C-alpha cells in the first residue's frame, strides 16, 4: 500500500519513513527542494531503502492545490501529514506559521478528497499543544481535552506555534464533518519529542547546528557547553512550560499503527522529564566522551520538576489501540546524543 508522507526531511518524518520502509511500503515523500530530496534519497541508500522511496517537490504547503499533481499521479492508500512549521518564534505569525499549519492541512485534505479516491486513512501529526491548556492546567489530560488558546493569543510569539497546532487539528476534524470524504483521519498528539536526528542530515558536509530540529535543540545545547558557565557551574534553563517527552521512534510507530487503528486522536507521551534530568543522564552516560569542559557541574543543582504538584497524563488509548510501549528518558536521550555526535563527525 502506497503512502504519501509530507515534510519528508523533518525529524518526525525521518523516523516515520524508516518505519514505513521497514514495513515494505512504497512511499512518496514531499520535500521543499530538489537539493533536499536528493539528500534524503542519498541518506536512505545507506539504510538500503532508497528504491522504494521517491520524492516530490512541494515548496510551500500553504499554496492552494500544491498537492494536486502528486495526488493525481499516484494511487495512494494512506497519507501521513507531518509537514508544519515548528520553530520557537516567527517573524510573521500568520504567513510563517498559522497559514502553513492550517491551510497546509485543509488544502491537502481537499486535494485528496477531489483527486485520490483510493486513500482510506489520513494520519495527521498534531501535537500535545492542541490538548494542553497552560497556564490553567486540567488535573489529567487525555484525548478529550482541547487547548483554549485563542486566535488573538496566536499573534503573540510565545503562543503562535501551539495555536497553529490546535487550529490545524480543528480544521481537519471540521473538514471531515463538512465534506464527508471517503477517507477517515487519525491524529497523533505527541508531546515534546526527542531522539535520534533526522537521517537526511547524516553523511552531509552541510550538517550544522542550525539543522537540529527545535525539540532536540536543548540536548544539542547541553552537549555543546551551553548549560555551563565559564567557571563550570550549571546554568540549566527552566523546563517550563512542558514537562513531558516522548521518543521519536515511539511517535513513528504510533503513526504507522494509526494507519489501520480507529480514526481518532491519540495522545502520545513517554513520561515526565526535566532539563535537570537530561543533564544528569548525559553526565552519567557521556562525561568521559565529551571531556571535562562541556557539561555543567550538577552539585547543588535542584530538579525543577515536582511530580506531586504536576498535572497527570493518560495515554492508555495509544497504549491499548496503537500498541505503543513507551521508551524511557534515558534510552531516548542517550540515542539522541549518540546520533548528534555521529552526525557531527560525519560518520
Ligand atoms: P521539523 O522542523 O524537523 O519538520 C518540519 C517539516 O515540515 C520539515 O520537513 C519542513 O521542511 C516542513 N515544512 C515546514 N513548513 C513548511 C511549509 N510551509 N511548506 C512545506 N513544508 C514545510 O519538525 P518536527 O519533525 O519536529 O515536526 C514534525 C511535525 O511534528 C510537525 O507537525 C510538528 O508540529 C509536530 N510535532 C513535533 C513535536 C516535537 O517536539 N518535535 C511535538 C509535537 C508535534 P523544511 O525542513 O524543508 O523547512
């Protein structure tokens, strides 16, 4: 069964692609340029999966009908939509983030509806941002919860990204109600996602810190001395506002399982974490490798995560219906660091 995967160069998509290829699916990935497509195929050839993967160029998902030629030319059974802007701030909230997130989703659904009747399921990468409601947290979060973030708040940089995820997901469910298409949808509402970097960055002379995706950036900063003062003392950033993480490989498995599970939201969380806990794990696992002048001295440092004062999460639906057995923080952080060190060395 052929799959269309949008945002193929991204961090989450890279792992979804690995899972799709391992499961024998032919895949068409969308990328924004020929250069990025070639780089992706090159990285896959090391993995031995390049012959079942093709790329198609979609420079901007917020352009109407951008997906039409691809959906016209292929008989897809499934579509996985991961492409969406994910940065900490945007110069122009509407054009740089909200439009690509929201219109990118509805235009894609519209093109599938008009042009590709063979599609049975569309899996959309939403986010825990569409579920969580800071600062007025609920006691326990699950798929029944929606963020209250408003369009007005979306114009403030600190809220733009999370609002984009809520409005994009709402737009997808509304599309289903209004158009009653042949396909159904499922959303993966993953929380902060860490883990091995996107394969398309591997073996590339062009690899630089700017290419490390937003959620992994904190681990990158830590292993590049940014959580340490010149005298070696720690300057660990606050973990707030989100204290939950999930391993990207579990997120990828969830996307695959959601191709055939029931069409609903799936909240995916591996557990609680704090930046202090990440620093402690990296210290225990990599101090010898990274040298003495990189990691912060953790003596006297306090963990800013207090479990008894914290909201809870219920991910029983993704465990039961998608069969996810969540990886722990140590495995996730360790493998992220290993991949960063490998990519930097160009191995
Ligand atoms: P990345 O930045 O690594 O991937 C985003 C992908 O979307 C890239 O391939 C990017 O292409 C593409 N993209 C962004 N804007 C456009 C656009 N206007 N037109 C075409 N393509 C575009 O981020 P992640 O892999 O982390 O994110 C993937 C998805 O997962 C997103 O939907 C994100 O919201 C969601 N998510 C991520 C979480 C995380 O912690 N990482 C947590 C929860 C949800 P290019 O690189 O070429 O710009």
